């Protein structure tokens, strides 16, 4: 069953610049897919369309069968509660501690504080940041802030995780920890779509989709299903 579908999607910006051109693809429920390609290939735009942060100029984007391009603003919070968003801009709240940042997605949906704190501590432990729970974000390195943002994205146990270059500012050990965390969610049935320019990680995916100049140029799949000719 497809969790994410793009049907002939293009994205044009003012001045005629095309971020995506006639992109069609399907990502199955529970699949771990990497988007690869150089900077400016359209990876970030594609990911933002899944969360309706960007809307297509033409074509349709479906998430679990719902056309997200047609969702009205009041419906966006309901869509995004199903998603774990790990974007290049961490957008942590600098006026509250790490633990409070990670608790926030649960608190705003009405979870009890005790429950939210327990889940937030577990998420921080998964990314190796539990020791920083009482720290303010501005005291952390850029890589540490990214790991806190990842903990915040996974704390509500989303159906889909969207990660835009989640390892870009991390050393190799921290990057491996982050990828292992995403793999653990994938093993539990969560659909994960991850963009990267680091080919070191690509062999960990179920499938790799390559983009160049806003177009899908190639796709590679581990253990593709071969239909029985009989």
C-alpha cells in the first residue's frame, strides 16, 4: 500500500525557476527511502511537499490517500501530527530547556505532563542527548541541536518520518546513531523518507531515488520483488 504518492508534480517559483519538474513516485507504507542528489536537485522541496509546507504548482501529492495540496490551513495540524519533521532549520525554542522542547509536540495535543516527560526522555536517550535534558539549546553545538530536533520529531511516534539532511552537521559516530534511530522506527513499521548527499549511508535504504535539476533520474531498490512468470 502506498503511503506517499507524487503524480506529475512540478513546483515553479516566481521568475520561472523550477524546483521540481513532472515528478512521479510512490513510497510504500513502512519503506525506508533515501533521496540523493546534489545541492539544488529538489530534495528539500520534495520533502516539504509531503508536509504541505510547499504546495505543488501542478500535479498531486497524496499522503495515506489524502491530497495534501488541497488541505486548508485549519487541517494542517492534523496532517502534521502523523509526521515527524526533521528539517535543516532546527527551530528549537531558545527560551526553554531541551526537555521542554522535546515534550512540546505532546503537550500541545493535550498529553499529561508526566507522560510527555517520560516519552521525551526516552526520545532523547535514543539520540544520545539525555544528559543534556536540562540544558538550554543555545549552549549546544549545531550537531547537538540537530539531535534534539530529531528527538522532538520522533517523540509522538509518527506514521511517517521526513528527514532533510539529518546527518549534515554531525560527526560520523553521531550520524550513525541518528541513522540507527531512524532504522529502529523503520523496523517498527514507520515510513521514513530521508534526503542526503552522503553516499556512505545509501546502502542502508530499502530504495534510493536520485534527483537532478528537479527531476527523478534514477532509482535503486534493495531486493526488488520479482513477479513469478508462471
